[in-house]
């Protein structure tokens, strides 16, 4: 992706055109002032901090229409940022799809003057500023996240094993930034085994261009081991990384994990409501030393299958 399509440019400009001249001027100023604080805050564990920087630059009385216009403004500049980031082809080939989806979302929301949900706002700020990049058609990848030793040690103290600490030390996890995968709930067509394998493979491609990275991580209730029995169709989410050399860290239960686990499955909801199942979040940690070879083997297997 070297440039936006004419349709994308028209859509993003139409979102900006919804504002008054004074509002557009504020958005244009914020589009410059917010960049450095957003970029500086991006590696923090708090995913939302770049959007907070955008909010501060826009001002306390900013409207959701102005937030949409700010994302649209940054989207118009995205090809240049992506080029500067020197991203691999596995990422770049996904951008047209993601920009189409962003344009569709912003256009529909602008026409309806819909509220800009905080989660969507945080994700769109990161995507537009190339702080998070496409991993597949449902998954995004943060380009820098920390993995501190505290939760690794706690995992062992809580009885979930000490072997993970050895793997963490081998990966020098405390010294390195990590990629982190997220699910985009607005577009779930790649929430399947092939889509997730593609996201992990995209992460490996990024790792090959950035030797400073430790690998990729992901945190969710759907890595919970009991799901292998409760929801076997989701077992691949945990088992595929583990088979490829990843390890998992227990993070514990929480209201948000219970809510999300109960949303899409009557079976899980019934078990949760009865007290038979308490969803827990786990952190998948896939060091580059095993992630990159796994992706290379996957690519070789796919080539052999295509040639057969």
C-alpha cells in the first residue's frame, strides 16, 4: 500500500467536512500536537493512553464528530507513516482492507452522529498513527508492549508453574519490547484458526525486521485451559501457540472476562451462572526464538500444499 484509494480519500475527507471551519482548525492543530505524546505513551501497558493524548489535544469540549475527524485526518496521512515504519509485506498487504473498514465505520457513524465508543476510539487512534498495525482481518498488533517479571513470578507463587520463568529468562523478556495481539470486535471474519495463525505469522514477520523485539503476547479469557472441554472449538487459540513454543501465564478472574466469556455462548453462560465455571484471563507469551521458526515452517507447509 503506497497510497490510499480515491474512495478512501473521499470518505475521510467527507468525515472532516461534517465539521465547522473552527472545528476543523482545532482538529488540524490537534493532529500535530497529539502525535508525539501519543507515540511516547504507546509502549505503556495501558492501551488507551494514545487516545488520552488525542483527547487532551482536542480539548475538554471536543465532540465525537471531532474525534472521528481527527482519526480521518491521521488516516489520510497513514501511508507515509506506514512507509516510515518499514513494515513487512505481511502487514502492508492488509492495510487496504483495514482502511476500507475504518472509512466505512467513520462514514456510518458520522451520518448517524453516533457516539464514539471508548474502545473503538482507542483502537482507531492507535491504528491511524501506526502504533498498532494489521495482523490479519480481525487481529491487530501493537508494535511495543512490556512484559514485566512480576506477573511471571506471581504465576509460579500461585501454583501455576515455574517453568515459564525459565523460558522468560531465556527470552530476556524484561529487557525487550514485545508485540501484542488484539481482537477487533467490529470485524470478526478472521476469528478462526486460519486467521489467528496468520496473525501469529505476521508477528513473526515483524520480529524478523526488528531484532529488538522479544516476540508476541496476547491476553484474554479465551486462552483459559478449561475451554478445551467447555468450548473445544476455541482450543486452537491456546494449543496452537503452545505447540509452537509459547507459554502461558495465569492472570486471574475478573468481571470483564466473565462478561465476555458469557456473551457469545449459551453453554458458557449457563456454566458461569451456575458457578461451575469461572473464566480466567491468561497471557500467552511466544518468544521470537520459537515464533519465527514456527512461522517459517508454516510458510513451507503452505507452499508444499499449494504445489501438490
